[in-house]
C-alpha cells in the first residue's frame, strides 16, 4: 500500500535535510492537523518547511527513536501523567522529574496546558475512554492519543464487548491526523475478580487491540505486589500483542497504590526487574482518588520517588 507522509525540510542533521513526521512529533517540532501536520512556532523559527513524500508502507507499527540510558533518563519509555507529577513535586523535585520524563522517550499525558511541562520535549498525549472522544481531539502539541477502554461508565457497552474493533476505528482517525495511538485496555473488560487477568488472556484482548496500535500498554498494576503473577501476565500479554503487530512498542503498567492497596517501592521495583526483558518501558501511575478510581485514596508520590532511585541505581 502507498501512502503520503509529511516531512520537514531544513532540519540540520536529518538525512537529506529532512526528518519524518514521527520523529518530528517526538521532538515537538510538529503537531497533527486535520489537513496534515502543522509546524510549531519553534519549528517555524528554525526555518523548517513542510514537504510531502509518497512511500511504500508495510503495515508495521511506526518506529520510534531508541531511548538510550544517560543524562536524559533510564533508557526506557514511559507514560506518566503531568498532573500526577505536579502533585508529586514535594517528593520528586522538578529537575529530577525532567531528567526522568522530559525527553521524547516519555508520553506525557496532559502536558499541553500545564506549566512547566508544556515546554518539555516529552510527547504530548491525551487520554480517551471511548472511541467517540477521538472526534473531539486534538489540539496543538498532541503527538499521541491513549485509548483506555475499561469496565467503567466512560466506555460504551459495545466497546467493552469489542475493544479490538473500537481500537481500530480510533486508529483510523489518529493515524489520519499523523499521531501515534497507544492502547491500554483494562483486564476488567473480561470481568471482575482475581481471575480477570487469566480471562483477559484467554479472550486474547491484547492481540485484538494491538493489531492497529503503535504502542500497547499492559494494565498489570492490579497484580502487584505478587511478582510471579505480574511477570506471567505481562509476559503472556506482551507475546499476544507482538504476535498481532510486529514491531509494536510494549509497556507495562505499575502503580504506587493500585486500587488503593499499599505496596512498597521495593515490591514495585521487583515487578519492574521481573519484566525488564519483556517490555520497552512502563506506565508509572501515581493515582489519586476520583471518578476514574474511587478506591485509590491519597496519592503516594514517595513510593514513586524511591522507585526511581532504585531504578537509577540498579537498572530498569
């Protein structure tokens, strides 16, 4: 299949003076627009100009720039919420937050209108909980859309029954806007209770939602602090996703207080280490009680701070 991609002319260091749209999204130089990508003010100031190029596509997931460990972080990809980071400032100073999460290796949810996060080079990301919400997105600075279907009132019954079909409908719109799609279905789509993770795997929901996505996030945080259960669920869900979508980026969900339960930083780090060969990174949840998680209670940013220290000292 042939398709039109947008590039930008004039970027120093890009092969032939051009850089593809995905790389530009990840560096914050462009944002998606209804008629094609739009150059940001920073890009225009740098003298860039949009160019179209027709290329042969293979149906594989878009490739993202590698994330190397060093001054800009731990060499892993992240999803993290900007509002959660702001609430965590007393435990994780802003300069440390930017070191871990300020690069294009991070999908930063809600960064667009929240200072100082709006100026970071992390990928601006919005969350939608139903396919219909994608028709109302997205504004400038949004490089990725995170589709989060769960067994809650925000996701329509039809999407709960057929999350894969819904994810592909969302993908058509998101990719048409030159953005990346992250899918993060909850295990409770297969029913409640402690057996929901096994039912989720049997229903092959990971494979069904991953086939149209660029990034698949495994909502495994509900298995903390049982390291063996966490590792098994992540390993099997990751295998399903990769079997459905070659080259897809896979992340694992971790939480400082999953569903309001107490966990230690050591227990979360044990889960991280158990799956480090299975995933490309993590969604670090620092939840607070609210409509999306009534049982979460008070946020626990100190757990996140200790976890990051352990990861920095001992590896991801």
